[in-house]
C-alpha cells in the first residue's frame, strides 16, 4: 500500500481536537475517507480545518497537539 503525507498549507499552531475538552478528531490506526478532518491550524485566532485528500488509515502524526508548524510541514501519514 502507498503512503501519503498530509502537509500543512499554512503556518500556525496545529490542533488535533476542536476544543480542549473534546477528543481528537482522529487517532493513529483510524480509517479516514476523503474530506475527513484530522485537525485544525490556527493563525491569529482563525481556525482552518485540515482535511485528508485520500482514503486509508492513519499510520502516524508527525506533529503533536499545539505544535507550531510551517507551510509544507508533514502533519500526518496515511496508508491507503
């Protein structure tokens, strides 16, 4: 199976959950479909969803919740 990297389109902070008291959007091992949200990027209090563009299974997150990220940085890897 092929591996597909989900990369950031923006600089900012990466969050794996919609709010501090809610669970993560997805976990390692979860199956994802095209369009599923795996996290949010926050830039100056504006939150942009990070959606996957391929179906498969999440095999890793390359950044932690609340990490600062840069454009082009790998956020997650999907096998599909």
